[in-house]
C-alpha cells in the first residue's frame, strides 16, 4: 500500500462500518437472556462523573474491528465502553460496529460473560494457529491495549478483573467482589438484588461513596418514595399536599 504526502485519512481507503459485516449468526456464544439483561444493567449504571454522557459509547455484542492490516478481523465483546468518542458515529448515525481505525479511540474496558463454549478463550487459556486471527485476550491485551478487562461467570458468579500493567494483564485483588477504577471515578462489583424482577447476583457500577449507581427505573421509584413520604408528613401536620 503506497503512502501519500500528506498521509491520507483511513476513512479514504480503509473499509468503514458501512462496509463491514455487523453480525455472524454462526458465531459461538450468541446471547441468551442473561447476555441481554446483564449488559443492559452495566449500561444503565455506567455514569463516569468525569465524562459527559454524549462522549461515552457503551456497546454489547457490537463487532469490534481492530486491525487495519486485516480489516475483516473482529471480536464481539459482551460489553465494552469507549470514552471520549461521540455517542453516535460522526455524531449522526447509530453504529453498526465499532471500527478502531475510523474512530481513533480504543475501548477503555471490556466485560466478557463466561460462556461454556468460549470460556477458555475469554480467560486467555487458548493458543491460536498461526493462520488464524488472534484470540480475544491477545487483542485486548497486546493489540488494543485495553486498560481494564473484566470477566463474570453467570453460573458461579465468579468475578475477575485484569489491569494492563507493563504491557501485560495482571489480575486485580478484589475487596468483597468489588474493584475501584480511579480513571473514571467509578467502581465495578457484584451486587445481590432484583433486576428485571430477577433476583440473583449481578455485575453493576458503584460510586465513590460505595453506593450502587441507580438505574433509571430505580431513580424513579426512589423519587416516588420520597414524594409519598413528604406527602405523609404534610398530612400528619393537617396539610393536604398538592400532588398535581
């Protein structure tokens, strides 16, 4: 490939998200219900206070194209977040995929939900054939150098976090199945509770005070509870509240 002077933008000669496929129904580990609800909870509670929401992309099962030399190679993380990019592609279109050479920003964190068919690759326990694309672990650690990589097992609720350290992932020591991520002023941990009317352990984000970030539905319920409590206090004083 010839280089020009000045260099051409990758948008001029490399495929964009409009040219690349956005799904592969034959790929192992296609989402079940847990793979739908858990990423949704992560998205609803991911509120880094030091980044405006319009400059955060969160994605689930969205193809991640990572190598401009092999433009058809991609990974499909269960959930990931990219900081400092427009929420919409070129601030105008919903993304069909995330193409690193077009966007110019790598993901900040990836979360994989362990699935029996992909567990070994998720944990970096597989070796690839020389003629095959690199494994997830290789892509996240060595190619994209994603600062944080988290793994959550839906069956055992085991939670592991790896942080890039000296070019390699090192496992982070967790405290009560939680870890604080100072770069985004948020923590990630395992929560026991009901989400979508399903009681079990879930992965979700918490704030610097250790409080779990509320989902929009939880925020609404909390507001209604506060309103009802104030109304009861007014009635106790003989004042009929105006709730209109």
